[in-house]
């Protein structure tokens, strides 16, 4: 993983795309899911939000 022309993590996707590495790199908590053999990074959910919620 490279940020601002600097290597911050090196390895396989399983070794690099992990919540602890992402938080140390980007300063935000993230969840990592596996879908159809691919790693998917999402923001850590703080509170439920609904599309049709009013207000």
C-alpha cells in the first residue's frame, strides 16, 4: 500500500487490507469484508441510517 509516494504496508491483500493497517494508514476505522473472493473496505458503521428515513 502506497500513500504520498511512501510504502506504508507490503504483502498480500490479506496481510495489507486489514482494519488495523487501514486505520494506522488513513486515521479512520474501517471494516473489511470478503465478497466473491475480493476484499471490500467500508466505513465502520456508527449508527444505522435508513434511505427512506424522514428528518
